[in-house]
C-alpha cells in the first residue's frame, strides 16, 4: 500500500487543519484532546475545492482561522501539511472567521499593557 502524500479537496469541499483543545482555548495548561469541552471546533483553512468561490460567496480564504459546526470527514495524516489532524468540511460548516491578534505572552511582556481576560 502506498503512503498518502497530499490531499486536494474536490467540488464544494474545504481541507482544514483542526486545532487542539489547548490551542483553541489559547492556554498553556495541557488539555487532553479526549476531554469534552463546551467550545466549537476551530481550524485553519489549508485548501479550498474548485467550486467554492471563497471571495465571492463566502468571507473566508486559505489561512483563515475558522469556527466549525456539524460533521467533518477525517483525512489521513500528511506530514508536510503539519502535525495537527486534518479534515474535509463543506462551506456551510464554517460558521465564523476568527481574527487573530498578538500572542498573549507578547501582550504580557509589553510595558504598560493591561491584561485582558476574555
């Protein structure tokens, strides 16, 4: 059997890289991925299928961090695409694009920077 070396989404599908629970919460405390958290899954968009017109029909692009809802199809591990789990989702499963800012550790190191707890 040959090893899977890449994945190209087809039709109206999107390849995403799922964030771990620890990454999604933005904490340095270790959280086991098997724990049930009351937070929607988050992912980065890696590739977009040819029929999805992201700039016209949707407000997301490759590289965006998104919130997912519903089901997704797991994909085999592909080393050059990162160490996180991969999945195929449909565009309607993407519920929001998250806007990322500075790292929390960078904010804490900045002088006269108030600590924001969200």
